[in-house]
């Protein structure tokens, strides 16, 4: 069994990462396997406390993990496929859908839907819980997400992200009026010191984080912006915008309360994606229309 670490998982302890990925194994059991040399990183023996880096390859003795973890079942959930070839696909994930199962939710996720649509034609590098998943979107963030149909494509796409050869742009409506037309938010992000479910600027084990902001339209008490991710930290856009006093509209985790126009959490969408597919030299540029949340708020704002 093998796992390849994406940018979002970098900085997490090896034993903690694996205890979250492999549900039937306790953290102490995983620590024992690491110490016995049955788990390696980049073909080297490491300690359970090793902090993972982007593109690290975790290899696990297959016999130690056969039949581990709860089974994830395919589900007939409609998917909007924006683009695909034999190696990968780009899906328009709706708001409200988890990207992959968790210990508490094992159905209704993008992975359940992908398993039904593509069967075994998904990368399995990161296990059944993340079959085909190359990167993630928050539950209530809609939009474009890339899926790998085989392990070769998965490894290629992870490396493309590491080398910053993707262009990912988001649209968001934020609280308040942003005066500058274009600027950058360059502030390290890490885990919140007292609330582990949150991230924070200058948090625990903070890593360099850069978001480019471009104002598209201003309203009386809100601003429509386009955001370009240079790095891809957990909750990066939401944390960065909140840190400058302009949280994403209706983001109750990082915002300052609900706004007047009601939506299902944050008004944030991954709406543009530019990449070169595996086994191709063609540059693919994708853009989708604003989703229901952005459209609703824009209509109300006038």
C-alpha cells in the first residue's frame, strides 16, 4: 500500500496521518509498525513523529493492512463531468458534498459517487477513502476538482501541483468593500493553537501561504473577488481573507456572523482551472459559470 502526500497534508505527523487514513488501526498500533520498520517514507525508516512533506511517498507492508478500514460503498450520485480523458477527469463538485469519507461520514461523498461511475478506474495510491482524489475542496465550497483515473496520472498530477504548474482560481463574495484593485496576501498558515478544527495565520507549524486577490466588482457592503492560489493550504482562502478583515460571505467558521442574504455557508467557488493533462502537451483551460450561491447574492446585492 502506498500514499503520496499532497500539499494539504504536509506538516502532519506520520502516525497521526495514518491513524486518520486507516480507521481500524489505533495510533499506538501504527507507531509500533513504524518503529518495526514496516512503514517507510521515501524508502527510508523514520520515526512516528516524522513531519510529512509534500510529495513524500509512504509505503506500507501490504500484509499488515489487508482488510483494514471500513468499507466504502459506491453510490449512484449524479456527477457533472466538466472535462475528462483516459487518465483524469475534472468534476464540478456541488456545495454541501464532502470530497472524501471521514470516520463519521462514509456515504454521500464525492468518492462514493466516483466509485459508482468509474469503478476500479480510479487511482488507489491514497487508499479507498480517497480513491481518485488528487486535491480537495471544503464541503461547502463548490467547483472544479481534479480526479486521477490511474496511479501514474495521480503521481503526475501531484508533481504538477508541487511544481506550481497548475492555475487554480476561485470566485468569492466577501464582507466589506476592498479598496485595492489587486494585491497579495502573504501570510503563513498553520493549525489553530486552541481549536484543532481550524487553521490560523501564524498557527502551529505554520507554512508559507500566498493568495493573489483581484477585485471584480464592489457593492455597498460587499466585494466580488477572484482569488488565485499560489499555495494550497487547508482553508487558505478563508483564513487569509478573514485575517485582513474581509471574510468570505456567510463563512461562520472564519467570518463575523451570518450576513443579510442567507446561503449554505461560505460563498466561494473554484471556477477556473488551467493544467496540462498526463500524456499530453495540450494546455487545458476550464471555466464554469457562477454557482447558485454566488448568483443569489449578486442578484440581491444588485
